[in-house]
């Protein structure tokens, strides 16, 4: 199985959300469709996938997610800028 740690943001790139999933397409779609109306991502309109990293083991993915959540914002921005300098929505990478 494949696991992903992902970073979402809003249209202004002002708020970041970091999560882990085993189905990045479905999980990103959940955020885009505001499935949980009371969630942090719904309240702040966070639905743009700007970064993801693939893992073979769930334990590695969870360790990475926890590490990134502790990072300063400037470090997270640098990670995104290095791989997605225009902060484009990468959701289309997973359309089939």
C-alpha cells in the first residue's frame, strides 16, 4: 500500500494544513467538497493540494507528518517552493 503526507492551503496560500492518507485522491476530494463542515479545512477553505510525498510504510508517513507539523512556516514554504514554486493545485496529478 502507498501512503502520502500532504500539504493543503487556501486560495491565498495563507493557511497550511498537513495530513496523512492512504488515498490522496479521495482525501483531497473530501477537503474540496467540505465533507466535514466543522473541520479546520472547511472553516478556512483549505482545499488546494500544493505538496505531497509518497511513503511505502504508514509509520514513516506518520513520523514525517508529525515532524512537518512542528516546523516553522518558513520551512514549510521552502519545501513547497522547491517543488511547486507557483503553488499550483496538484490535485490533477491524481485524476484518472
